[in-house]
C-alpha cells in the first residue's frame, strides 16, 4: 500500500514550519527551514546522519523551541507552546524508542489515550484502534511482554488514538523486523488516508519512497530537496550529500540505522 499522491491544494496545509533556525552551542542544527505538512499526505524526511531530521521533529512537535521562525497549525502561530500543548491541539509525535507504561496491557494503554479530548470530532473505541493496526491479538497482553516491533506499532496506534491532525513519526521502522514491516507500511498509509498529515523521518529510504507523496531531504540542517520522491532519488545535490558524488546512480534502499543527533 502506498500513499496516494495528489496535486496539493492551497488550504490543505495542516502544519507549516516557516524559516526555522535552531542552534546548539553555536552549531546550527537547522537553518531557515520551511516545510508544509499536508492533510492526507505523507511527507518523508531523509538525510545523512546529523542532517537535522530529529531536531526538526522536536521543534515541530514543541519539544524544542526554534531560535527564529514559526510553527503554524492551520494558520495559527503555535511556536511558543510546548510538547503537551501541541499534543492537545492535535500535533502528536512518536519517538525512536517506544514509550509505554510498564505493567499495563495494550488495551489499557489505548483506552487511556482515547480519554484525551478529541481534536477532530471523531470517536473511536479501543477495539477499533487495535484492529486498525492489526493488534487485536495483544489487547490483554502486558506491554512489557510484547516483542519490540509490536511495541513500536502499538506506540503508533496510541498516537492515532489521540485523534491527531498531524502525526510525526521519528524512525518508526528502526529495529522492526521484516515480518512486522508490512504491517507498519499499511498502518501508516491508512493513517494518512484517514485525513491526518503525516511526517515520516526514516533511514529506510525504500520505505520512504513507497509511502511518501512528498520527499524532503536535509543536509547539514538545510533543506536541499523538497518535492516528488522519484525526482529526489536522483537529484544531483541529494546524491552528492549521501555519496559525495552527484553522478551516483540513485539512493540505496537503506542508509544507516541510527540518527546520531
């Protein structure tokens, strides 16, 4: 399953990053970055280690504040708000490693998330959420006993249970085995099809190419490509960033395993 590509409409931007710069101890992690996250579309982010991908999702989700620039949700400035406030407004993110409450079952975790106020007016129950992610069989399983890949998929399910407008996924496929990978691909595509704007930060370039209708490539904190994934895969500046060679044949299916930001 892949996300359907469509011509963007002017009013379909859910989350906008506008001219954002972020510096750590004099080192610029992001420089004048501007990106649109569109409803019902998956925006994939790739780039060499240290390119600024994790910093971008941290700023967009409110975990970090930019030094300059703006974060806008449906045209409203939310730049000064923190992670919890962003989540209440509908900007939800996951982390590279699953964050679950030990001692609780998968069903309990989802039911807790569903108690949060809805930002989209939709109602769901725990059974629907778990079924959406093919997790019905772990409803009564304590999360500590779940395999790592299942924990990561449950983490995405919990995020979707919060009924986000925007879902930012930070390396959801890292550490996930081939057996679970197709479940992830289908689940993330289905989230976008439900109208959510999805941001996908991922080292597995092959997965990004399958899922994304928009590709953003970062290098040294700057956007060097923003557009069609097929074009980006062969863009000379993108290939130079990865290989130091603008004439390299194409991006590989897999680049690295961990972002060292």
